[in-house]
């Protein structure tokens, strides 16, 4: 008999997977806490026996006992032994059962047990290294497929599949574990997972573990209505419970389990088995009820992008893409990027989200910048503050790839065009990492002057993409808006192209709106008229400035007029949230500071009591008649000092102190903005970090806030920072001041190491330490220069250390 | 390693439950935020955080119970608090990832709000655990008397690794433990509870000699 390829076999009818392993081994004496894979070496005959029982029950895909075989759990030699042993056991069982020709062996891989950044400490590259290490051993030994299962985080799943795809052309099946809310532990939905995994080349997708078949039904239904590759299903035998003898029992008998699962299989599942609590008896029963064939589902291909938890579908209502994370024409933004201050990116991200953007374009292209590194960091950090899908905007393929490694979900790639060079750079990235591309209707010869010329380029892009296995749903076409002022016919060609793309190719479209008004007065009027025309021509996505109120109102009004906004709710909300006419300054807003006769000015009071917007507004007003220095020295610093003194005397508490600092920072920002040329910083830069291995940063963030509110330029290196990085930053910024934070006893050695390194290389430096596990005595023991009990003390100590350093420097001692 | 399960033939199964959270104790939230008296703006901040987290109203609890003599815990003063328990309960409880996402979002934008959300999350989790009864843990005849966690007093933090081995924290609860023993989601507690027939209430803060602790309950 000729051995059928696995994929062919699945296309002929549903295939049985196996059932639980761990619970069976426990019955044979595996102790709680003992690693099941060790039995591959210790008791291979018992493992072989379990496999054989499953084969005899009807399983045709055996998952080797390698679920937890990761470098994180085993030393290299041990890892090799348990993986080889696990494969050998399954192979022997197959031989003994006489099923070598009609069954398949899978390297089974579960989660690493470590969480990727930003919630954990693992970098994507580290996770991939782990998976690759185990896969390499298995592939040398020889398996028929790779089975990734019980994964409960999007990023880890992404890394596991990327690793597998890098290593082999064998089939790779991916199975996730969903929570009771129908999402992965870190929030991803079935929709996001299916889109992403299919685009990245998974050969089957599905779900396992967590619950019994009933509870998983909604998630399974979602998979069946979304997927184009085979769907797999491996539920638990119901819910675990205690029996009177104190044993774990699952509430579904083999027969009941099998009937429930078989009914679900008949709706289109192609691979079925069981997870925790299931036994060869469950699989035998399932074999009895299993339908011989299942319907082939013909799900539509949707153009959809996603972040970690949210997705946006194109083709129904037009989609709004925020364009503001872009240094073009923004001096302060550009300078902030050059200084590596990603806070500006985060603020723009959140601001645009609040203004109504559904997707954020991310562009950090500044000449002379390390764009691959910066774009990746911007993507990583943005994903910690917003759940919106991202549009990765770069001309640099290396930067695009770095951003894709860090990206959660299915992003937009901005952009590809009809030139062979561009397609050769972008298509492989789309195949490897997934994603939807914005395709510009231009090529190496430039932008065709006619709509038919642009349409021809779009056709060529689709033809070339198809050769690479990329379907038309992976593209959104940009018919290119050009300035009305230089060619009055240009907008007409753009709109004609848009209509042609829709009519001839059924394509989705996207346009950057604001180019059209370049060089004209009252640009916004031109922009919103053009936006209306484009929307009316069927535009699928508009890239625009979500802070432009009239544009946003127009966009919302269009949706309401098209019947895409029931009760006009979204329109009304949008107009109420950002009215065109700004009200005259409120005389007594509800959140205004209460009257306090002892306070010298309203600004002082607003800052002291922590009313941020009020403080910014009052600072703006004050700056109309006074210079920044006087506002700073007469209002902001006295208010901060007042709160700080209160904090030290225990009459003001931490939240108030922080709100006061936030209000002062907001006012300080107004002062900075008000001056064309900002004066040299009044303080030395201060390098701040949470030490390696530690991811607690709330205390560190408080120190940053307090220092910034007092005017210190803070270089915040974030969490889990290696000693060398701290040193490098102090050298780069030429400063002797540094603060280190740690919360866990386990990370104190890293702190000590960092202090030691800095003192060795920069003997004149001042290293301040702080954090819950530290005290004065321990700080001295690790040779820190000072210990700050709290954020307020950190400011006092920083001022003192700075003064002493400058005095030494003046005295010629540095 | 300090801990182990004795009795090879006995199995102590785990149970996973979703628990509704009790009403918010606002004073407790302020206490966790390090705040003895709150100004108007602080109260407004708390109210706004309460609104933002209104829908985050459940916790997930994973536990197993075993007779007091079946579990060997690392010896010490803290563990001795459990000495007279009839049953011990190993547990892991989490509010889930939504809190981490929220706190991360604000840690860049408003450390004051991030602090208040931290405090609120802690209160939510502690209130939920404080409210557990013997019945919740499958022992209706017993009272929950004490609760300790790795890292409290002399109960070693390293016991986290044991707990993660005894309970399927990662697969059932989505909890992960980093090499430096940090848990994610961060609003999670693991530990051991002592249950017994007769109950003496936990002495709480009054048993502690740190009189000037900023978290001390008055």
C-alpha cells in the first residue's frame, strides 16, 4: 500500500487524533510535579503501551510524549534523550500495532511556560530559539508532522509557528487553548488566531484542552466559519471533579464524550481527539460514532487586520486609519525620535485612538536613524498601550521585518508597489509573518497618468502575488491622491482609478487624503470635500488626521447618511466629544480647584491639587503675559515643593503627589512648547532602569514622573535592563546620574552587578537605588551611592548628587 | 527542594472555578495606594478607575485540598501558622490579563492612575480571597483560617516553583512564572490556606511589630 500523504488523508475524511497522556501516566504512578517526558527514558515500555492502546482504539496520528520538552525544562543532553526516547516509543508502538503505513507521528510541543514581552520577559527570538532546539532534535530523529498545542498566548503561538516553518516543510498543526470567555489568556479571539495562523502557513488550526466539548462549542463554531485549512478539535473529557475516593474524575463517560464530539465533527472538523481526562476508551467510542466524511466548508476570504485582541474588517463600513505617528513635517516629533523618546509615539497612539482612529499607521523614518530597531521598538511599545491594529509604514524591508517579528496579530504593511524589487521584498514577508499589504498603483517607471495604467499595475501585483500563494484578499489598493494645485486633473484620475479597481477587480481601496490639498489655502475644506467624493466612490479606508474635527465629523456623517450608523449614535458621540466651536473658557469647571486663600495663584492651586488639564490651560494663559522661567519658579516648583513637603510629613499621600507631578508636567510641557528654541536643560540627564530580570516598574515610573516634573531630562530604559545597557546610556548621554529599581529579592544580584559595573567604568558617577526589597543597609552593602525611600526623596537626592558633582567639576576634581 | 507531596498512591485533584468579585472596599483601595486621607482629586481618580474596571468582575481560582499531614511544606514560623489545620488548600488565583493591559497603558500616561489601578486590582484580589469559605473549597464543614503565600515572612519565594508543579497554573489558569519567580498576570496570588473545624480569626496587622508600616490597618 502506498503511503498517503497526511494532507491527502485528511482531505478524504476526518482523522482520529489520540487522547490524554498525563492523566494515564498518573494512574501508572507518575507523581505530581514529576515531568512526564522523563518516562520516555525511565519507563519507555509504559509510554509505548499508551500509544499502542490509542492506535488500537483507532487513533491515526500519535502525539509523542514531548509536550513539555523545552530547553527551559531540560538540560541539553536530557532534552535530546527525552525527545528521541519519546519518538522511539511512538515508533515502536506503531510497528507493534502493524500500522506503520497508515499512521503518523507528531512532535508534540506545548507552551514554554514563559510569557513573551511585554507581560513577561521573553523576547520573540528567545522563544523561537527554544522551539527550534527541540524541533531540530525531532526532525533529525524523523517525525511526520509538528503539533503545536495548548498555546494560550498569541505571541508565543506566532513564535512557535515561525520556528516550525523555518525548520521544515512538514505539516504543522496549531491548536490553541481558549478560556471561558472564548479568548486566549492574553485576549486574542478565534478570528485573530485563524487569520494569522493561516496566513503564516499553518496546515491545520484548532483548539484543545481548557474544557469539555460543550463549553468549547462557540469557539469551535467560530473556527468552522472562519478557517480555510482543516480544523482540529481535542477537548477535555468534560470538567474535572473530586470523587469520594479523592480522585480526579471527568464528568463525561467515553460514550457521552464520543457522541458529543462526533456530532461536532460532522459539521466540518477534520481532525478529532481528546485532551485531559480522555483515555483510549474515549477514542474507541469516538471511532464508532465518527462520520465517514464531513462537509467541505467554503468560507469566504475576508480582508481583516488585527492587534492582540481587536480586529477590523475591510469591505463593509469605511475604515479610519490615523496618520499622525509620522515625523514628516513635525520637528518636535522628529527630534524626539532622534533622542529615542518613544513616549511621543505612545501619546500619539492613544490620542488618535481616543479621537476615533481604528488602525494606527506607524512611521518613524528619520534620516540617520536606526529604523529597523526604532520601528520594532515603537511597535512593541505601542502594543502595550493600545489594542488597535497597526499599519507598518516603511520603505526599508529590514525595518518591516523587525516590526513584523514584534507585531501581534495581522498588521497592514505599508506598502508594496508594482516594481519587481518591491514585490520581491514584501511578498516573502507576507508569507512568513502574515499581513495585508497596501499596494500602491505605481511601479519602477513611476505613477501612470491614467486610471487604466494604474489598474494594469494592480492586475500585475495580483498576478505575481498569486504565484506566491497570496490571494487577492491580502491586498488593499491605493489609487494615489496627488496635489490638486499642481494638476487639476489629478484628483479626477484618482477617483476614476478607485472606481475601476472596485468594478474590474472587486478590490478594496485606501487613500491618504491630505496630499490632495497641498499648496492650497484652507486645506481642510479641500480635504473634506475630497474625502466625501472618495467615500462616495466606494473608498474602503481613509488615512487621515483624526484630530481634524471637521474631517472626522464628515466621515461620521457619511456613515450615518449611508445607513451605517444606527440611530446616528456614532455621529452624535463624535460631534459631542469634539465640537467645532470651542466654548469660551469655563469660569468654574466642575473639576476646578476649590478656592484656597493661602495659595498664591490659580496655577499653583491647579498643580498642587493635581488637576492636569486645568494646569495646562492656566499655564498657557500665564505664558501669554509671563516668561516660562517665572511660571516655572513662581508657580510650578512651589506647588511641587508644597506637595513634596506634605508627603514627607505624611499629610499628603502618594496618589496626590503623583497627580500633582502630572499636573506640573503638563504645565511644564506648555512652557516647552511655547518657546521656539527651548533653553538648555536646567538639570543633568538622569538614567533610570528596572534591573535585569525584574519587570516591576510602577515605582520606577513614579520616580521618572517626579524627576521630570522638576525638570530633569530622564532617559528611561524600561524594565529588565542589562547592566551594560545602563552603562552605555550614561556614557551616551554623558551623565553621572543613574537610578536603579528592583522589587524582587531574586533580582538584587543583578542590581549589585549593575552598580559594580558603573562604578568600575564611571568612578565619578552617582548610582541611586530603590525598590520594595531594598533598605539603607542593603544599599550600602551593594555600594550604591544613595538609597531613595520614595519618589520624592529620589528628587531631593538627585538634586544633591548633581550639585556635588558640579562642584567637584568646578573644583577640577572630575 | 523544600516541598513535596507524600503518599504516592494518593491523588489530590485540582478544581478550577470562576468567582464573582465582592463589592469594592474603597478605603482598602486607598490604603493600598498609600493614602490615609484623600483629597478631592484623589477621590475623583478612584471613581474614574472604578468606572473603567466595572466589567472586570470575576477572578479564576485553581486549587487542590489535601489533609494537613499529606503536604510537606518548608518548615518555618510562617508555615507553622498552618500547624493545626485539618485540611490544607494549595491555590492560585488570578484576575487575568485585562488588568495588566490597563495598568501598562496608564503607566506611560498617568502614573497616578496606574497606581490607583494597581491598588484597586490588589484590593479586588484580596477581597475575593478573604471572602472564600470552606464550601467554596469543597470542604463545607471547615472554616478557612489562615492564608500564606511564598515570600511572606520566612515562607520561601522559591516555593512558587513547587506550587506551579503541583497545580497546572499555566494550562488551566494561564499563569506563568518567570525565571526570577515573577507571575504574569500580575494580579495573581498563589499560596496555601489552612482549613479547620474550629476557627480562630487571623490576628492580622496587630500581630506584626512593624508599627509604622504604611499599609497597617488601623
